[in-house]
C-alpha cells in the first residue's frame, strides 16, 4: 500500500490512548497494509497505528520472520520478567535496557474481526507489550527507573531529530516490576 511518516517523540498522538477498532472493513485492511509497509521499510519489529498518526487500537509485528497484526489487544503477562535492549521507531537511534514480562498471551481480532490469540516469549513478548503500550499512550521510556530515564532523556535531547514538545511522563497501567514511577 504505502509507506507513511512515523511520528516522533513529542508528537501528542503518541501520548493519546487509541480508540477500539469497531469497523473491520477495507479501510482497516489498508491501515494494516500501510503499517506493515512502513514497519518493514523502517525497518522495525513492530509498529502501532498511533505512530503513523491513526488513533486506533491496531499494531503490526515482524519478529523472527513472522509477520502479523492485532486489533484491540488484551494482554495476560507472565510474572517472570526479562531485561533487554529496546528501541522504538518513534525514537530513532535510542536503545535502552527496558524491563518487560518474559511471556505474553494476547487476545484480540484480526483485520476481518475474527478472534485471535497470540502467545509469545522473549522478543515477540517484548514487541507485543511495546506496541500495546503505544495504544495506551505509554512509551517505553515510561518503564525505566529514574536513573535510566534521565540517561534516555539526555540521549533524546541530544538526538538530531529532537526538539518537539516537552514530554509528559505517564504511569503505566501495566505491571512495571517496580521500575515505574
């Protein structure tokens, strides 16, 4: 379909919770195709609709050669955690160790409205959590402890793409394993 511009940190759409998908039609199929094309062109492991300026609860992923999408995700997170480097297409060149659940079970719908369940661990679990956070207006820097967030914000301020609005830090509605504010 089309490669779209990716919204960068500071854009208010990244902090706005997305609306549920209710119309499973050609426009949604076009959105999923645009998300997929944009994610693969970037390249990235995942991309949420708000990152291209669309306030709907849908994201795509491309992890370990598997391509997929999910609408209206609901997550069940394992109590085990993983730490690992995480980046975001809305934060070009910024990578920070970010705590996440080791495993996830995500339920939702595909672009046709059919029920879908995705089970993932490690990188796929990280990706699904990261993209679902985008749908809630939560960014990966919100999951960092104060010291790591300070380091990440310094890198963001020094990035050539920086200069947008001052960020608003939200408290994640998901488990942060004691690493949130």
